[in-house]
C-alpha cells in the first residue's frame, strides 16, 4: 500500500485527499528525521496545516497528545494493552473532529498494536430495518468532559443521523443496549469486522483517518509488556483537524 511522504504532501495534498476519498485513510512517513525527534512532529504539523485546520480537543494537550502504554489502564482503553474495538473518536460529542492523525514514534517491541480501520457503511448498505433502528436516538456511551472544540455531550445519539450528519459508532455499544437496538448493533459490528483492514505502523509512519468515512481501533499489544521498560514501550502521538472551508460541511461520500 502506498505511503506518502509528509513533506511532499505539505506542498501537494492531492494524493492524500485522493486516498481519503478512496478508502478513508492515508499512510504517511516523515522522511529523513529521527522518529522520536521533535522534528518529526514539526513535519507532520506542517503537513496537517497545509491539508486542514488543526484543532485542540483535550484541554490538557494544546497540540499533540502522547499515547503510551499504561499497564494500570483497562485493556480496551486508550493506552491499554488489549484490543480496542472499532469506534469513532468522541462518538458522543456534538461535533467530532473529521480528521484524526496517529503518528508512530515507537512501535511495540513485542510486535502488537496494529491499527484497525473499517469503512463506515452507507445507509443503503444496510437492510432497511437495521438502518431504521440505528437511526433512533437511543444509544449512549461515555461523557464529554475537559474537551474543547467538539461541542456539547449529545447522549443519547443515533448511530446513523437521519439528516446525514456524523456516523457515530463504538463496539462498546454491544454491552449497553438490548432488544432491537442490540441486534442492529451486532449486525453493524459484524459488517465492520468483516471489512476491517489491519495496518502495522512502523516507526516514523503515521495514519490520517477521515472519521466521516471510517472507524478505527487497535489490535492487542504483544505479550510480555510488563517486562518492557516504560521508555521502550509503544508510543503514538495524536492530533486532530478539520477540513478547510468549504470542505468543512461535506460528509461521507
């Protein structure tokens, strides 16, 4: 799969935009700088600023958010060691960021932690009955706290917005609904799992995700994380952005 040089993409974003249009994500590399150096993030900042408008989302991180490995975290959570189900970042926020950039500064020495990506289905891809149930504003997950530029908490929400807005999904909904809603989520989860692409980010590589088109997750980290010193464990950096106007209002196509 083609990997796009981030420095070149800062001058010519067309290949990145074409990849996002075609599959909902693009792979990038930072080129001739050390993966863990500040220059790597500077290269990606220049790229992201040329393509879109970077935004602050976490109140405690003004730009990049580090995602390391914390053995005390629940395995499925961010910084955990287990499988993270497919999801939309800030699924319960009024205005989730369209773009999520994840940069691999340090890969898992134990060989795990693949990025999982699945294309969000169109309404027409679903049986009418399933689409109708997923359009009900009855699903809830999490709470919006200490976040900026994503709007208010919208629990409960619809997975499929009847007005064509954000696609909102997390595999954790399987544990929080019942009846028709559970069956619809289970159908959707199976559809997403069947279409999941597994990507191994090498050090110095990044993935740009368009949340209007895809959901993402994380594969389980390799065994023996407790024996890996903290400074050597997997480290990603995360950044968010919105398309330049007038692209801002366009949704998945």
